[in-house]
C-alpha cells in the first residue's frame, strides 16, 4: 500500500551512480524533494527522463531536488543492474541523483507500484503529492503537468492543486 499524504519521508541510505551513498539527511537543504521510482528498461521511464532532467534544471536553483531510485530486480531485469544504471546516467546526462535500492526496502516502505512514480515531499518532508509526472507519456500531448503544478504550489506555500494521481508505467520488478 502506497504511503498517504502527510506521511514523513522515509529514511534511506543507498548507493548512487556517482560512487557515493546518499541518505535522506543529505537532502536537508532542499526546499522540496521528489523521490521518483525509476529504472532503466521501462519505456515509460525513458519517455519521462527528459522531463525529469528539465525539472531539476528549472527548479534546482529554487531548492528542488529530484532523486531517482531503481528498486527493480536485476536478476530478472539485467538492464536495471547498478552497472547499467551508471552507464545510462552517463549517456543521458542525468543532473539528478540516481540511487540503487537493491534490497527493495525503500520501494516497499513507499509502497511503490510503478516506474516512474513520484513521491513529492515539502520542506518538512511531508508527502504533498503522489503519482504521475504529467498526464501523457508523449511530451507533445501533455495537457496537465502534475509535478510541475505541485512544485509551483509548494514553493508558494500552498497545497498542490492535485495531490494524487494514478501512476502510469511498468510495474516494479519485485524479488520473490
């Protein structure tokens, strides 16, 4: 079951593709933190990666941090291995942290179901938005930018206009 609005961001300490471990406390300076359940192989994630890069670029100076987290089972999906994560982050020019949740503990705590799936936390690290990045996999057909709208609202001290949307994408590949 997915965590509910108002829930505190869960603690984590995960290796990143940059060669360092990253913990929740490492993002203490961020005004707004998005944990995005992600992976390499999912065509939905691939479709949204450019928008994830754009969001970090556009909102980073305002105190936004996007953190992508791959929890997929690399035994069944080798393209989601840590080595492949490093390679993809380099090829695609990720400007956000990309972390490996190999034991799937963070995904289980969040209640992640899909890739991509956004968990947006405010300054107090309370969940204020959960769901899709926007309403279309095809960036030319986007009419509602859920995550962008939520970011604008949080930066203005307001509640996001939409706080929960269905996540669209591949299922998280769980270990047995």
